[in-house]
């Protein structure tokens, strides 16, 4: 990142555009369209598109819909917004879930961490893994990212920005760090492992940020997070307050 963008946390509410969809299928179509549009704009402007996509379960119908779009996939770099520190092929690996959707199209799917399958039992130092990922991607990625899609947990986490010993580092808007290792505390039950994640500074630097969530519980968390603003108790609130560009929040009922 050429200079740390000073994101003065502003009144997040005036930057958020709720995009309410009648159902999950309509949301998948809408999210696929907005990612496809960002890809086309990036390729037209710079010849390449680098996009970071959230893991979890919610966004995969949108990714499958996106894969149906007639885009110049050989000019697209797809990364997870964050990943669990598990070996490739592990059921918790986000990049492993993304590869079969995008690689057959000719897109380049780039892992955040460079774990080798031969290392399945290596006890990793998440911070060291994050530093290695940050350096490796600094040499390989066009910057800033063109598009980031974020999911949100019912605890208000987003990407792998979680409360814990790495929380302040993940939220530091003055940092040059783009990717860091994170040990959530507590470990989230759905994926109780350490992670690597794009930092808030990396997300804020992206040309476009969007969020996709399903269900009234997550909607309520996000509404509360927006109302709390820059000091929100929820990571998603801190992110939405810091992002300088308008954020489309795609939502569908259960
Ligand atoms: C991850 C994601 C994470 C996810 C939320 C929501 O690696 O887990 O990047 O931030 O988006 O946990 O996940 P669901 O969509 O499965 O509820």
C-alpha cells in the first residue's frame, strides 16, 4: 500500500446502502452481478482484477452464479478475504472451497497462506504465518484490491477480524500490514482454528467493499454495529465506520 489511507471513521449510516433481496436466490444473483461489474471495471482500467471473497457458507450460491458470467476470467485473481490456518484440502479451508468454482474458468485462485499439504500437522505460529503471507502477497498482488466481499458472523465478526490478542493489529488503520495472523478469543465454534486475514487497512484501501448476509439475527447485529459507529463492540461496525466508499449491504431473509 503506497500510503496508509487515513480512514477517519465517519457516520457510517450515510455510507451504507441496504440492498434487500426477497430471498437467498435473488441475493445470489445481485451479489454475483456487483462482483462481475467490479471485475469488468478493473480489467478495463488496469487489465487485471484482484478480488477478495468471504468464506463461510452464505456467499457460495453467489460465487456459483458469478462463475456463470462471461468475464475475462484469465485476468481475474480470486483470494479469500481470510482463511483458516489449515492445510489445503482441509474441510475448513476457504481457498480449497473456492478453487473448484473459479479455477476451471481460468481464474487464478491465490491462497492467503502458503501452507503445503505436507504440513497438515505443523503447529503454526499464526503471527509468523501472517507475516509470511503479507510479504508473499506484497510481491504478487496488484494493489489495492478491486473488490472485497465480506460476510458477518452472528457475533459481528467479519473476515477473520475477531476479538483476541490480534484485534488491535487487525483494526489498525495506520498500518502497512495487509494480511495478518489472527487467533480469535474465543475460537469460533464453526471453525475453531487460527486464521490469516486481510486487515482493516487492506479492506479500507479496496476500491469497492460489499457485505452479504442472510437472516434477521445478522441484520440486527449489523444495525446495532452501524448505530455504534467507530467504537462499535462488533468488528463489522468498526469496518463499516472506517470504509470511505459507500458499502452495499446485501440482505435476504432466512
Ligand atoms: C470465514 C469467513 C467469515 C464468514 C462469517 C459468516 O472464513 O469464516 O470469512 O468471516 O464470512 O463467519 O459465515 P457464514 O456465511 O457461514 O455465516
